[in-house]
C-alpha cells in the first residue's frame, strides 16, 4: 500500500512530468542535466500552460520532489555534471498505461478521455477508449490516495475532464475560457532559500568533482600500465 504523497506545487508537477516524459520518449538522453530539464519544462509543444522557468525554480522543485522521494540526483561514474531522474515508479506501483496517463495530465492539465487517448500514444498505446477509461478508473480508486479525479462536466461541454491529484483537490475551472494563472507562466512561484540553493549547487559541484577524480584515476592507471 502506497504512502500518501503531500500536495505538490505546479512547478514540481511540471518537473516531475518532464522527467517521466523524457525517460520514456528520449531514453538515450536520460537522466537529464539541469539545462536539459529546464528546456523540457519550458518547451512549447505538449505543455499547457507553457511556462518560463529558470534554473532556480527548477532546482527548488527538484528539492521538493527529492524530499517526497519522487526524484533523485543521478551520480553515474561517467557523468561529469549533475543529472536528475524521477522515482515515481519506485514510490508508486503503476502500470505503463497509468504512467502515461499521469505524465500527460502532469504536463497538460485536465483533459477529456478523447484528448488523453491520442496524447498518450507516444508513451503508451491504448487500443480503445474504454481501455483508457478503465485505467483512469483504477487511478481514481487507488487507496489510500486516489491519483486522478473525474471532474464535473463544465456547462456547454459534452465530455467530462480528468485531472491528476498530485497538487491536492482540483478547483473546477474551464481552462479553455479562463486565462492561465500568471504564477504558472512566471519564473519561480516563490524565492528559493539561499541555503537550499547553495546545497543544490554544492551537490552539482560534488558530482563533477567525483567524475573528474574518476577520470584522473583512469588516466593514471593507463600511464602506469604504459610504464610497466
């Protein structure tokens, strides 16, 4: 049984969604460097709303995700720079279809069944709409914490939308008629404490130093072998 996940702010949700998406769509370039992660969060395609986050905001979100065991710092021996990866599927037991649905909901907000099925195809292919709906129902009925909710149908619309619950209860707003909140488009939602920023940068430097040390050891071993 999964432990409940505390509500995440919109930037943390965007970072988590970007990490999940890139692991599944561009595995050769995953885990992501900080620069690649910022670009993934701010890309113009497959994002609603489009954000303009800076490194400070993304580092803050990574800190939140790491605190909740949803992301981690990757420290591979061959890595010269810090890289980040999600641990969503370590924290929660999910099927590939459920991961795809959550990923698209993280990145594009509430969507109808008819929107979700084609938008998840590049990650996981659902053969039918009922199959997609069944996966959403499983996510909505999870215990002790539902991960998805079916929203009341908005006036003038034919279909209900589904939303993830990683940010807490969902306020029912018709995103097609309401402008995107400024907080989601601006850079950071809140200033990063200096100590947290310093810690993140120190971790990045430590990873780079370890990689450099490993390379120096390898070069020394090759030099010694030549001398022998």
